[in-house]
C-alpha cells in the first residue's frame, strides 16, 4: 500500500456542538501534546455561531482544562496558535467561501462533518461550489449514515458525487478503541487462537452494549432511530464483524473491509416466522438506576411511542466457520451498569477425567473482551484449587489477563479517546478502521430486514423497569438456546 500524503489542516464543521467539545477538540489537543500533529498543521473550526476567534479559544481552553485535569501551558500555547474559528453557513457555496482565506496556504486539508447527516450532501456540494475540493481532499462522516438502506444510499450518492470513495472516511468511534484493535492482534498475531476460532470449539458469542443513561432530551433524535438503528446497526455489527471475519491477506484497508463485508452478507435474514423467538424489543419504564429514581421513556417523551430502547436478538452467520454458532446481541438504555463487552464462550471438554467433587467444578473456557468502562481482555482457564481436599483434586476457574493496560498505567499514563486514533489515521490517509460504502449498506440491508420482520409480526416493545437487564423475553431468548447471559 502506497504511503498517503499527510494532511496539513482539519476543517471541523459543527465546532460548537457537543461532539466537537467532548471528543474532537480534546483529541486534537492530545495528539498535539504527544507530538503527532505535523509542524504547521492548522485546526480550522467552523459553525454558524457568530463568535470571534478569541471567544472561541476561551471556550476551548475551558473545555480542555476540565477534560485534561490541568492544562499544559506549553502545549496549549502551541495548540492555540494552530486554532482558528470561522463563522459560516457551509450549506451554501457562498457560506463555504468564507473558509477560503483560512485555507489559502493549505495544500491538503481534510473536512470533518460533525453535523446532522441530513446536511452532508448540501455541505459537500457547497464545498465543491466554493472551489475547496480536489481529487485528494478527504472528508470524514459521522454516523448514522441514514436511518435505513434507502436514505443511506441517498447520502452516499450525494457525498460520492463530490468525493471519491477512497477519500470518504465513515467513522465509527468504537473502531478507535484500543481493545477493538487488540482483537485483530489477538486473532491474527497468535497461533494459539485462530485454529480454535470456529464452530468446532466455540459454543456461542455474546456482545453486550449496556448504558445506564436514559434518552432524556435527545428523544427527538432517538425516537426516529431507536436502539436497533442507533446502536446495533453500526457499533454492534462492527464488533460482530471483527470477531467473525476471516483472516485478511494483509492489513491493507480493502483487505480488512472485504472480509467484514463477507460476514455481513452471510448474516441470516430475519423472517416474520422466526422474529418473535429470535428477537426482543423493550422500552424502559420508571425505575431506579445506581440508587437514583429515573423516569420512563414515555414520561421523557411526553406521549406514547413504539420506539424501542432495548434490543436483544440471536444472529446466525451462514458460512462454514460459524454454522451452528449463535451470536447473541443485546443493547439498551437504563440498564443496571455501563458495559460494552464481547464474550467468546468455548465448548466444554468432551470428557472429564476428574472424579469426585472436581467433576462438578469444570467450567468451559471463556474469552472476555471488555471495551468500557474498563478496557481489558481476560481468558478464563481451569486451574487446580490450592490446598488439600478430602474429596481429591478441586478445580477453579481463574482469569488470565491479556490486557496491556496494567503495563502502561504508570505516572502520566491516560486512557486515550478513541477519536485520537481515528483522527491520526485520517491525517495519514489510512482508512483501515473506517467503514466502506458497501459495508454500511449491507449492515442497513440486514437491519432493515429485522425492522420489517418486526412490523410484519406486529412486535411491540415490552416494558422493562429502569435498572433491570431488560424485558423477561431477553432471558427467554437465550435460554431457549440452552445458554445464559454472561453477567
């Protein structure tokens, strides 16, 4: 793969929005602190808000002081010198031209659209109309890319009319997490796991994305998408692809993404007949989370709605490697704890040689990959329990940690924001951790099938109390397959 040229600027659209303040501007600051921003690199922030550069810098400084627990004055001096603010309405060519003076000496800027996806096409056309786009210009799109296959295609066509596919970086911040990337290293840099990574030794896989927060005042957005489209279509299917993909030929972006697309194409489509036994929709009611009383979703929204805030389903991958191995996915709001986790459950030993009490101690091996709140990888192995026992040898399951977090937790160490990795990759033109157009559309095709099957079956969300693990049907779903959720 030829080395792509480094970008010399980022134009951050939606710079006064929540995503920019919480994630993007702090990520750029930390990249500068660690020496990853090239000399002369500029950060051009833009939004409709009529702010002076000085007022915007004061806001950013306040954000960074709160985020970094003590601003490094040397780094801030360097970073603030890179930072500019241009008020503009970038949905028109006239508005986009306001950015031209700030880009006058830039040869290869990239654009980051921290905006509503409904604006992507208009902004791209405006940038082209203002003469700010050439064949090498990169653009970053935030999720969601549409709310179904049809709208996703409309956005992709609009953006693709201005930018080539090789220049479009569709971002999913989960792919920037260290543990997600470590999954690739774990599978493909070790001879230990790959021979076992199939239906001969793996019993099932669980992927959980649990949130304690409710929807709150985000309900206008959430009511349009729901848990299926907001979380499962992108984050969870990306995690599934990384677990299930075949070994790529190399780490070239297209080699990796080709294998992920194959997984999406192999996902068994839902039908009206099986959707009631293989999926569960839920919606939280009033309850208690972390000792605090919480309103139900209908109270937050102010009126009835069939939007799901919880989804659990069984996904089957119809190929040779995974035939017969169920993938259980669940995600929801107002659950008891914040957790993103992949659990690879191996099959038990075919025959136990241990008698007596040890016969009942045997537990099948499990590989547990935690993404949040803590990033860790543990392999649960059977071990002899120390000490004496009148019943002979006793066994116990103990975790073997495969995480390097402990090794890098010394003074000055910090947990990186996932966007740091992804912004650095865009800067260097590496699209491996980004989502290709056909990948997005295959994911939407499968999710649309789930939504259509729900509609055909008249499947409504079941209530569950805030602070619980979802509707009772979520437990029945996995118990029907003879398994249980890993808690």
